[in-house]
C-alpha cells in the first residue's frame, strides 16, 4: 500500500520530501498553507496511513483513503501493521422507566414522552437520564446525564467505560433519506420532536471523532449527510473536520440557526 500512497503523492502532493516514514509536501493539500502560505505543516505517514496538518486553523487529519476521496479517488482501507484494533466491551444496563423528574426535564425543552420512548430513553437506579445507543438492535454504548443542574463536583454527563462510541439513534434511520448529524443527544431529540426523523447525534461532544471509524460502513450508505453542529468555535471546527472525513461532495452544513 505504500506504493499506492507514493503514486498518489506523485499525482497530488508534489513537491514533497521524505523523512523516515513520513511524506511531507511543501503545502498542505487541504488549506494550501493559508493566507501566509505556511510550508511543511502537512505530513502523510506511509506506515500508518494517517495524515495531519499542524496549522491550527486547518487541523486536517484522517486516514489516507479519506484524503484520496477528497481528490475524487478511491483507496483501500489501511490498517497499521502489528496494531490490534481497540477492544470494546458491551455495556451492562438495567434500564428503568422514566421518572417524573426526567419527563419534566425534557418537557421544559418541549420534548414529549413519545419522542423519549422512540429512543428508548430511561433512567438508572439513581434517577439519572439514560441514553442507550443501539446498532442493529444491540446495545453498544450508554450515556448518562443528570436531570438537573450539577451540584458541586457532580458531572453533567458521562458514559459507560470502554464501550464503542457510535451515533445515537442509528436504528431509527433509513438509508434512502439524507442523514442529519447533531452535536448532542438533546439536539437530536429536539429535531425528532419537530418532525425530522432521519437524525442522529455524536456520542461524546465535538472533540472526539472516534465514532467515524466505528460507524464507517454504516455512514457510507448515505448519499447525503447534513451536519448540524453547535454555533460556536468547537462546533464549527468539528463540522469542518467531519466534512473533510466524510467527503465534501455529499456533506451539507446548517449555517443559519432558528
């Protein structure tokens, strides 16, 4: 596969230099060095098949096959030699019924119990909100949230340890329709409440994009993906990175917020 990356570089990344197992073009092929035409900020690791741009305003990173798709080409998925995939465990969950406090918490946000039931929202034995994440009817990931303002050192939200991050609401979506990806579970529930059915949310905020690898084959089945991130710097940065990794040609971005 190194030969394929070198062939790709000869076509799209010249001029470049080789430093050990890294291929470094003069300019990042994504941001082209920005307004200052910064040089040597981009590197493609020929062993790992991973690329990254170190310019803060760019921050492009991902796998070689994603970079190839950015240029309209296809490439075989590369797995680093000798490196095992991260091992995840299935969560153990005793999902309890919704409490009046949880129903009231969502009611203030105009989210009905019918919507909560559609996503199988429940509670734990301490009365916390439980967001179960299913794929093919199997529970894969669980996230928790307090139905009140956190007190003291109490966490606002947390997830089950060592579970595989996937998108919230996957099993409710149809591949024949555009997929909408939001930044949070409540955003996802709010859009569903508003009648937008093909909607999911990322599992753990805007800083962790491991869900892209976990859901790669599933995401590939959608012709159009609409990204609805938070209207702040972290949210916009997440959207830019997801667009790069999921193919600009099929991604749309919500720019105006109601």
